[in-house]
C-alpha cells in the first residue's frame, strides 16, 4: 500500500505561518507560508475551473518566477502534473514536447506569450492562462477564486512532474517525478546538505524547467520549511549581490562550475560577506580543485554532487558535516563527488553487466526510492535492468568508497585500445592560465583509431594556448594516450540550456577532422 502524500504548504502554513516561504530576488519580495498557502489554495481552484484534474498535465513556458512554485504546489494539491518547458528550445521542439505531454492547460509569462500561443495552437492545448504583472489574468483569477483545501486523496505513487531532458538526438525524454520521489530526495540529502533547518533561504537562479532548478535545492528546502527566492536568469553581478545582501540572509545556493567561476571573477567577490552561507552545491559538471579552493578562501565550501534528472537528482555528495568543516574540506579527496546518498544504492558495471572492482571504471547503475519510476510515454524496461537505472555515466570508486566521475560512457573514445573519458582531460586543461573554457572530443587517428581534440576558448583572444603548451601542462597529470593530439580555438563553446557543453554539435562540426 502506497503512503498517503501530505501537503507541504498546508503543513508549514499551519506550523509556522509567518515564516518566509517564497519570494523573488529580482524585486525583493517574500511571501510567508500563510500567504503562500492562501494563493496555492485559490490557484488550485482556478485550475479545477479550467478543467484540470488528477493526472492532467500543465505545460508552463516562463522564466523563473515565484508563480512557478505556486503552480507546482497547486498542481500537486489536485493531483495534476507540472510540465515546465525549456524556453531556450526552438518552437518546433517545444511543439513536439507539447504533443507528447498532451497538456490540459498551458501557462506562460508575457515574455513567452507569442511562443506559448504558437505551441498551444499546434499542439491543440484546450486552456491557456498568462501573467504579465501583478494585475495579470493569472493574479486576477487567483484573487477572485475560493480557497481549495488539501483533500488527502493522493499517494506517493501519484506523479507530480514531467521534466524533459535535454536530449541530443530525437525527442527529449519526459522524466517522471512522484510525490514519493520528491520526499525521498529531501530525506536523502537532508544530512549532507543541511536542508532540514527551517530558517534556510535558498537563492535560485537555475532554470526551473530543469531538475537543477527545481529539485537540487529548492523543493528539499521548502519541504523542510525553508524559503526560496527565484531569479529570472543567472547573471554573476546581481547573483553575488543577492547572495550577500538579501534582507532574508541566503544560506543555500547551487550552480554549475561555470557559474561559480563567473561569480568569483566579479570585482566585489574578494570583499563579499558570505558569513551566512551554510551549503553551496556545485553540480552539473566536474568542479576542478582550484575552483573549490577559490571559494574556500572566502570561507565557502562548495559541495560537489553527482546526479541527474532521473536520480532525484542527487546520488552522491562530499560530506563536510563535521565539527570542523574546514578540516573536512582539507582532507577531502580531490576530484571526488563523495559517497552514495543515504537512500541510494550504486553499482559500477562493465559492458557485460558485471560489477567492477575498486579503481576500475564502470557505468553507474542506481536504485532507490528517489530514482524516477520511468519516462512518460516510454517503455521503462529499456532503461532499467532488474530495478537498476542505467545512467550512462562512467565512474570509478576507491578503497574508501569515494566516487570519481569519468564522463558519459557514450562520450568515451578509444585511443590505441585504451578508454579515454573527455571529462578527465577537461578537468586538467580548464585550469591552464590561457584557457577560459574547454571541451575534448574524439576524432579519427590513422594509427590509434581515435585521439582527443581540445576545443578551447582562450582566456585572451589574441594569445591562445598552443597544443604543446597544453600538453606540457597536462603531461605530469595525465597518461600520454590521454593527451590531445589536435587543438582548435573558438570564441565560445555550444551549450544547452543547463550550461552543459553540447558535444553533439561539436562532434558534428568536427566529424571530418583526422590526424
């Protein structure tokens, strides 16, 4: 029998009604839990009036805004499924997602109104709702509606979200979350991330159409009664200001390494006051030790984590939660993403499905209550083996149980019969003083079959690094067969909406290169 799903917002409104709950760092507003509960209850009634019921999808095309969390909680109250769309996609791609999700309602902001209308028309979405300001259709409808209380008829198995992954080929897959996976993720991470302290305040500039924005920190913090402030988009200067000068002190933050690097280059970074920081997570890519040290020198311990949309999203994390966090950081294993989360089981498996020993690289398989039950409109069995989710990510573990990512198994190339993972090379090259950004891809080699090519964004355009300089720098830390044999310099790397390098674009662009 499935657990009954409780209503987070109603609970906190009852227990701590005047505490901060949800706000916007863009205009320095903050709702209390009582105010949020009132708006969520009214919005739930609005959704019902628009014909949205249990299991129906609600498509959202909007930049970060507190209303997105209102929609999420109102949808959860009536059993509907929030389906936020990546607004950086092309309109035909959004239409494909809308057709796949088959939503009952599309909600959008003013900026994306034209796009949302085109998507709704082509996908035959029957209902629409928009906001442009505080007197928008959305807010007028919420203010006029009667409050709808939680009904207690939902279980942990009922879906809450469909988050479409940034697929590189074909239609992105819709990853399902449930009431249960959200709760288990919060419990899974509570100890290592200090999410369970109710006076937490999470600043969130990560896009809310992705698990990095919704579930890495925001939903776990709110599950335990903390507050979340959204930012429409990431920009280093206003983010740094919000981190250090918010009226409600910011305690929690999460970003990818590229964002942390850009914040650390701001003029005010060296004198910024981070004394309120409790947990700053770095995920989405491997963070180099030099970046971790830059922030540690400011008194902020960036916590490397590994996970994905399907994973909850956290599967491993470095744990600094000791009596002396700085000492724990100093002893932390460089390059590691830590150990398995409390309620997550991990296997590393070779191509034949056998577990690999310590020190050997294998594909990460995961199992646990925070892992997705499957994909929307997809055959789940294609992605699971005996209940284990096959991530497609490569990693190794050491004798102490610490995990080290190698990169995507599909990104691996073979050079002279040896497995080469681009992420291992990029982690070294990205700290070269002449390198601002770098990606490594496999290209054809007449002798070795494949070899690496470094695609580099130079720190100074008129003084790019040479291949010899890069290999001299990386040589002491990499095996010779891993050193790139080719170099190309570009003004920027192609990235997807979550900031990850689009390797498919790079491979397509340089598919004819041989050495």
